[in-house]
């Protein structure tokens, strides 16, 4: 059998490993420098409260792609879950994304949908015709007051810079609704695996032709070995090339962990919009599994910072200087014939789980078609 190396035991790596292993034509080695599978989707039960914890922050699976939904459900049961995010600003609790209830509460009104839409349009900055920055997009979108309340402080904390320095594209995926729908996502299928994400990925990797090696660092092109027929790489693209063109910019997050009796905040995720509050949000993990009953609780305060060399990169900044560096790395990628770069870090894009799985399935299928295995 041909030997294939997969670097990274998150969703990208696990999907490719599972797809290739089922053909019976490949011996697959999956390596990950962490001591667990699952990447940032890793879940585990807290030893004190027995609550299923999203160790690297909240992950709610949502997609409108039926193929992807059926695929993940083939590895475990997903329970319905609607993410109803709240935001605290000046002592008031609001619903996100901005919806009719948020608008009426914030402005002290009782608008219907048409009235609210007209009101928000009147608040927008009409002088901004082609928004280039996050700030311009927000002011054109919802006006100065809602921007300052829900986006300015939160965004400044999350990205470590003034929103006017960020591209408008970051905000374009955040909706405003003129009804009372407070579901954070618009997708048809939404849920969380009953036994956590780690169990899903574990089942993907359970095959006689798959060997997983944890605590195993791969040093990119330095470790490229002729014994492998092909390599699927899901680590940082700049790390693969030993940062020869410089480091790409990322933000990372870290958490402060607390436990308590009962229920701490009554909701899975609450944002803290004001700049004066140092953390961006609090997630209480028992609320991600409403089908379970727990007397105690565990919750995380989430903080954002610049990514140092030893940190786990989370959000690609994709500033102008980053994109110039990325072009140089992408040029090097094009020269490689037996390495596939896959996933959030390897392609330097923000990707939700369903996008990662869809692209991994597509990549594996294209690889097999090229190999004459499809």
C-alpha cells in the first residue's frame, strides 16, 4: 500500500484519513504535535463537574450542505442546538445578532419590521458608499450608536486594533434581522454531537489502515520524506516553509476557567461589548448540552491577544502586509507536486467546521480521482 502522511488530527486531517483509508489502497499516518486528537474542536468531560467542555472555545456545528450534515452524522448523533448569543452593554442584556428585539430594546421603541428597517437605514452613514474598513461597513450598516454598542469595543478587544484598521469583510458575515429571530446562524442544519466532537473525530480515525501519532511535531519541508507517496498538511503555511518570508499575523485566545454550583449565567455564550471589560465573552459549557443535567457548572472567560511563537493561532488577521507575505508562500506551494495544503491554518483563511469538512471531502475525492481510485 502507498504511504500517506497527514499532518494534523483535526477535522481536515480526519476526513481525509477516513476517506483514503476506506479505499484499502493506502497506509495512513496521522501526526499531531498535541497530545490529543480533534484540534481546536477537542472536547472532554471536566473531571470535577462532568460537564462536556469545549476546550478551545465554543463550537456549534451549522451548515446548509446536506451532504456534509449527513456525513458528520454518520459518525455520531448530533442533537439540535440553537446558539442564542447575548451581549452585555452598559448593564443591559441584548440579543445577538441584532434583531427586532435588540433594536426596540436599544432605542426604547416598539417598531414593527418595516419601521425598524426604515429606522436603521436612517441611522446609517449615507456618505459611505463603498466601505473599505470594518468601521465604515458597520457605520453604513447599522449606524454610529449600534456600532459603538455592539461592535467597537468587542472588535477592538478581539483583534487588538482599532476597527478602522480591519477589512470590511470581517463584518459582512454578521446579519441584522428585522424580526424576533435570535438564532445566531441562518443554516438549515444546526447541532452539537451528543458525545462531543472528540468522539466524532475518533470514529473517523478508527481504521486498520490509519495510525495516529500524538505529541509528534512535523517541521514542514525539513521533515518532508520520500517514503510518503503524498502529504496532506493542515498546519500553518508559514511554519511549513520555516517562516522564510516572515510570520503571518494571527490573533489567539486564552481562557480563565471557573467552577461554581448551579447555573452561572443561564446561557451558553454572553459577549461583553464594552472595551473596559478585559475579556470578550463568557461561555458556560453545560448550556451546550441542554439534554444533560448537571448540578455544578464550569465557565470560561475568553481573552484575545497577539499570537506569539508558542501560542496556538486562531484567527488569521489577513491585513494588507499579511496578504503580501501569503502570496509568497502560495507561490512556493504551487511548486510542490505531492503536498496538499488543507484547512484554516494551511490556507490562512477563517473557516467554519462545515467549510473545513466540505473542502477536505472535496480534496480527498480529487486526490483519489487523480490516482484512479474513485
